[in-house]
C-alpha cells in the first residue's frame, strides 16, 4: 500500500516536474526563439531594408537626376541651339543679302555708268563733230574760194597777158578781167553760203 502511494507520489512529482520543465522549456524556447528571431529578423530586415532603400533611393535619385538633367539640358540646349541658329541664320542672311546687293549694285552701277557714259560721249562727240564739220566745211569753203579766186585771177592774168592779140585790144582784156573777177566773187559767195 505504501509502495503504491509512493509510486503515485513520485509519478505526480515527476509529472509536475515534467510539466513544469516543459512549461519552462517552452517559455525559454519561445523567449529564446523570439529574441533570436527578433534579432535575426531585425538584422536581416535592416539589411534588406537598407538594401531595398539603397536600391530604391539610388533608382529614385538616378531617375530624378536624369529627368532633371534632361529637362535642364533640353532647355539650355534649346536656348543655345536657338541662339546659335539665330546667329547663324542672321549672319548667313546678312552675308547673302550684302553679297547679293553688292553684286546687284555693281552690275547695275556698271550698266548705268556705261550707258550714261556712252550716251554722254555720243552726244558730246556728235555735237563736237558737227561743230567740227561745220567749222571745217566753212574753213574749207573759204579756203577753196580764196584759193580758186586767186588761182583763176593769176591764171587769167598770166594767160591774158601772154596773148599778143589781147595786148592790142586793151578794152577786151579789161572786160575779160572784170568777168573773171566777178566769177571769182560769185563762186566765193556761193561757197560761203553752202
């Protein structure tokens, strides 16, 4: 009887110890595991979060910087290209317009000067040549009339003086001399009029 009670008592004690130990072991294991898991998870999650945040921050910064730089460069380059194109177009237009105007003006000035000089020279030469022709014609007429009158008078005087028959007829000689003189003067005035 005593043995049964002792055995029961021992069983009860062992069961209580086992239950106690199981409870405490469970508590210990749970606490240990929770602490371990929390530490492990904190480390792992911190690393993961750090990696995740670093990746996403790097991505965000790179995307933001690329967008910002692209916008800034597009604005700056558009202004630069606009300024460059405006300067280039203005310089090209100014050079082309100046060269075109210079060529145009040179051609038209040369034409104008040549036409003006040709007209001026033609008018001047025509007037001068007309005056020269008139002067020369008058001079030639006067010269020819004087020359012919002198030549005819000398020729007639020599011819009439060399004839013996006319020496005897002095009145006929005077008539012939008067006729020759009148013919000379008539020819002289005729040449002056023409």
